[in-house]
C-alpha cells in the first residue's frame, strides 16, 4: 500500500508539475492519494466533496483548500511544492518535473521490497494495515522542524565546582563563570514531574521565555500539551523578561514561580495550563486577583503568601543567565533539553516539536546511561539530575569512531607479547608490522615512548613478506 501526498500552491509555476502528476497517474493507472495523518484515511479521486468532508471531518463552512493549508503548515515541510511518499519527503532534485515520475516509481519499488522482507519475517501480516505498520516505526514524527534537526546545539556544563551561590543572590551570581552559573541554575531548578515522583525522568526540559508575553505563554501551553502524552519527562522554567523587571511586569511569572514553590504536581499542571491562557492574562492585567484563578485542591494560603513575598531577584538572575550563558536577548525564547540548548525560537514551536526534540534527546546513548544508573546506589530523588548532567557532559564530547573487538584465530607464531608493567588499569595496543622495513623501526620507537607514558599491554604481530628477491633494508 502506498500513500502519496502532494502539497501545491495555486501559482502558475506549479501547473506543469500538476499536469505531470496527472499524466503519470493516468498512464500507470496509479492514482495519487491525499492522506490525513491523524485519521489514517486515504482520499481517492472520484469522491464527492461531501464524502471528502466526511472522511476528513471538515465542517461544511470550511473548505478543503484551507484544511489542506493548515495540515501543510503543521507538517513543517518548508517551501512549496512538496511531495511525500508514505510520509517520506521527496528531495528537491526529485521534485523536478523530469525526475518526479522516476522518483515515485523508485520509492514504490523500495517500499515493496521492504514490506516483502517484513512479511517474510512475519512482522507484517494480514491482520496489520501496511500504513499503520509504517507509521509505528521509530523514525516517524508528526512534524518536521529544521531548527531541531539541523541546528548546532550549545552544551551546558552542569557539573558544579566548589563555588556555591543562591539563585536569588544576584550580586554573587553576577561574578560567576558560565559553568558555575549553569550549575547554580540546575541546582535551584523546580520541576513539574509525572505523578509518580519515584519514576526516573529521562529527559529534562527547561522552558525559556517571558511568560508575561503571549509568545511565552503559548510556548508554555504547547509544552504542557505535550506533557499530557508522556510520563518520563520533567519540566523546569527559566524566566527571560523582555521589559523592566518589577512586580507589575511579572504578574504571570510570579504566579508560575509561586505555584512551583507551593503546589503538588497534580494541581500545579492544571494551574499552569490556566495561566497559559490569554483570557487569564488579560483578566490579571485588568486588575483581577490571581488567587481567583486557583483550582480546587490547591493550597491557597501558601500560594497567596508566596506570591506576595517572592520578589523579583530570581527573574534578574535568570535573565542574566540567559544573556551571559545562552546569549539570548531579553524576551527571546529557547529550550534546554538535558543540557542541550536550542534557540532562539520563533513563535511557531508546537507540541509536536517537543515530541521530535524529546525523541532525538532520548538516543541510544541516553538509554545506556539509564541502564548504568539503575544499577547504582543513588537516591531516587537525585537520579534524574544525575542522568541530565551525565547526558549533557557525554553528548558534548567529540564523536569518536566505534570500537572493535578484534579476535585472532591463532596467536602462537610471529608475535611478541609484552604484559603491562603495573598491576592496574592498562591500554591494550595491537600493532602489525613488517619487521624488515623502515616503518617497523619507527613503530618500535613509538611503542617504546608510549610504554613510558601509559601502562599498556602490547601484541606485536610480525607480518613478514615471503620469497624476497633482494635485501629489504640496505
């Protein structure tokens, strides 16, 4: 089964492409399909307008073109025209009018071969829809964000030195270096976590924005929307005010901070969702007391007391961290995911983008870290912090080549073995030389010097040439 989606504008420049697709379809008796990713419902040519509306669940006062435009916007695919085959975008070269038909046929052949292999392995059978099978793969995401996929991340060193400072002590925080600033922020961060606090949060997000501005509240709302779909991430807030920092300009931000300091997770999430709505912010700035928006079950007395006494020093500290370490201007938005900073962001950062970022963060490296941490004797409350810091530190290291465990069939002849000089951790060095060459002389000197620097075990294989007609060395 193949699903093809074509996104075209109404401009004259794409009429040739449309004609090419129609011509290819008529010749091959293959009709292009319009596919709705949410409903898994293919729309084939020949459906009436009412039938198409019913399958796509589009109200009658909406047009199919506007629904398609909204769907295209949510995919994040980039400039038009665009084409997808089973959800996989065509490259710019493949979208050429002369190459499109061949590209479609090639993708059909590749998809058929792949699905046939899955059928042979009995992972795909008659009880499974082929398109559902493809959409369940790990590399399938609801939205593509080039900023996430192609940006060069800035890695924060969250390992603290001997310097200690309080996050509200702005004068001391000002003189710390970048590493110590990052460590102080991490140590004093408050998190919104899943209901079960004993569960390890494998991915830690810091949401950076001015939450007294609509763009910041929108980012917070999308983060909360994504959090509803997973239970292994935790969320912290970094405040980056765009205007003068005072109590009047931080009404929503102080409400968020007071809620983090006084409320349980179950009530905190619902209250933050309410603060992220525009009608709440409008009411607060119109003079309504923020306590009127507290939800049932919240500790109202604790919240109100903290809201009135929390002050604004923490906002100054967070803003300085954004400027000095993250290089953000006041009011700019960003995301830190396990110590990896992404920003500045534009306003079009959706819940689906958090899903993509989370999927990238939760890599095979992170899985290995978690496997090691689970066998260590660490306080459960500190495990998530430990995972975040180790992932940030290891991910920042240059990517090296994979290690290979070399095994030899025989090690009896033409080999020199030298055991490590110290009964301690050692490096295993394997060298292969032709002993009667000048390169072997250089190798011998290199190994001799290396043996004085590190503790190592040497295996030196003699790879001699046979049937020499003349002396190899003069």
